[in-house]
C-alpha cells in the first residue's frame, strides 16, 4: 500500500507600505525613479546617522492588524537584525523581534478568492488561516547584476516594509492562492499598499513540507523563492508538493533547502542547502525608543474601511443582487464603488450589476474601470432609458457600445441615432387601426381564440413604426381593440 501524504504550507509576505516617505528618514518613496536619487545618510547606512520613525507606517501596520483581527499590545519596539547584507551597508536591518506591532489574527478565505477552476471544489469552505504576527521593518536596496559589474539602487532602501507571517496552516496550492488574494484585497481596501506583485510591492516566501497522513511531526521544510505572481505561487506549489512526495516514496531523505521557482521551466531549482539556522543576534535598536501604540491604534480605527466580505453581504441585503455577483463586485474595490454609485442612481440596481459584470467587464477586457469612458452616471441613465421603455434592451446594447467608445450621454446617443421608441399612444393607435383593417384573417383567428395571431399583428405595427414602437404598448393597444 502506498503512503498518502499531506502538505503543510506557511507564507511570509512582505508588503511595501504606501507612505510618502521612507521608514526612518524623509526620503521620498517613489517607484521607478532614477537610481540613487531618493537617498540620504540614514538610508545609505552611513555610520552615526540617526533614524526617525515614520508614524504613518506604524498607523498603516496597525490598520492591517485591525482589519485582520490581530492583537495589538500597548508597547512595541524595534530591534536590529544582524547579518551580512550585500545590499545594506550597515549590516543590520531594523526590524521587530519580540514585541511586534501585531500578533495573532486571521485571514478569512472565501470562495471567490480561490482560482476560478478550483472554486467548485474547495476542501475547507470559509477556512480561516491563523497569523503568527505582523511586524514592521525597513526594505533593503536593490542589486542589479550586469555583464561585468553589479550596481546597487538605494532608492528602495529604507522603504517601510510590513512582514505578515502565517501559521503553517495552509494545506494546498489553491489555499495559498486564496490567502494571497485576500491579503492583497485587504491591503488595497485599507489603502495600506497597492500590493502589486509585479512591482515588488507584495513579495512572498513560501515554506512547504509534506508528511505521511496520520503523523504529527512536520516534514523537512523547504523554502521557495522568486515568486512574482499569485498564480506563480500556485504553480510552484503544484510542482513542489508532488516532487517532495515522489522523492520520499522513492526512499529519499529531503534536506532543508532553498529552491528557486523557474516559471519558464515550470520547475523549482535548488539554490542552496541550509546548514544551520541563522543567529541574527537581535537586540533593541538603541537609537529608537519603544513605541506606545494607543494613539496609533486610535488613529487607525478612524480609518477602518468596510471589509470586502462585509461589503459583499451588504450588497446582497441592500441592492437585492445575488451573493455571487456581490462577491465579484466586492472583490475589486474600484469596481465595487463604481457599482454602488450607479446602483444608487438607477431604478433597478439588479440590472446595474448585470450590465457591469457582463457588458462592461467584457468591453473593458482587463483594463481598469477607472480609465473607462462610461461613468456610473451614464450607465444608470442608459439602464433607466431601457427600464422606462424609451429604448429596447437590444437598442440598449447598441447605445452602450457607442457610449463605451465616445463617452457621450446615453440620451444624446439615443437622439442622434433616432432610437427613441414610440410610446405615444395616439400615433400607435392609428398604426394599430391600419393593421387591423388590412389583416382580416389574423384578426378573425385572434378573435376565435388563436391568441398567438397577435404576434403577427404586432410585427406589422412594428414595421409601420420602422422598428421604433414600444412592443409592450402595441400589445396592450391591440389586445384592447381586438377584445372590444
Ligand atoms: Zn533617506
Ligand atoms: Mn523580513
């Protein structure tokens, strides 16, 4: 009998905070600036330069902690983590050791956070991944390796960096994907970080081990590096977990190693074997006093936004849309505000949701809703024109296509294209009289009980009106006249 194995995954996520300036100096935080232009003696690590704490970074970290249900103790402090850092000349990183800002907490996973193809087969629905801690530290510089030389850009050095450490409680590649998706949502919702993995604003280290089902002791932990997207994390784990299981089944013994994910190759590749755990000789940074957190937490509480999962529930209750639609809208902060603006103006919020999720999203084909010419106001105006019968649903699609291209107001487009449906009863009544007089056969059929004959007559009226008659109104008039 072959042994069955289970995987245990823990994630360490580094998030660059969205502050104006760096963690311990007043240099600008700016992505893509000319190398080494946002630097000073503090972030260059000059001896004797003194760090000054960025309070906004503390507030944002506390906000992340509040959103994820962490405990925040009355005091936190900063420590030096000593190590040889080629990209950090002072050779220690200011981080937090035994008194981080946030401890504990959970990341609640939900169905739509999973990869699309895995949403129907979630092993543990509504699983909550416990956190160990969230602490604050400084980012290091960035090294570039060229053909014969290497260069270091210190613009990134000293950027406030939040480290979120999960318990090893993630059981699959799909759960890791969902965990990172939720974290990214929370960061964006809180205005804590733009959390763009391509820009390195959210970076993820993965620890993964496997062990036989029914055993208690964790297997040998292997670390994965170089993961540049959430789907990349999933792909790396889908490769690495079976690799470890296969290795053990063949009688091998795994070593504690660090492996690099090669996305082109679709494999993890050995980088180095860890001989021993590092001793970083942490000690309190003598240049920084411990921090009392009460004021910071109070300020963070004032900024606490509605959480994505609360917004989803509220959308269902307030606008009567389906839980699924509410979830898709709430997953994307800008899409959810767009929806809400339009839904408040339109007569039927439900059709606002439908049009956003079908027509608008497919027209956008991946580009952000903020850049689109269809304002929430014009979408609401268009849907109301359909709702009150001014134009038909099919004409609505035509107007939408034009609106998406030109951004003109729906009413203007309807007038320019001459699409307005004729609902004016006196005009329609004379059309109906004309059609009844000209078609004695179908009229007799209808009167003798073949009610479907009315469709032919409706079609004739439609023709006379050149397609502009409101079909519901024609139906009413014809029925009334034929039953008289
Ligand atoms: Zn600086
Ligand atoms: Mn770190």
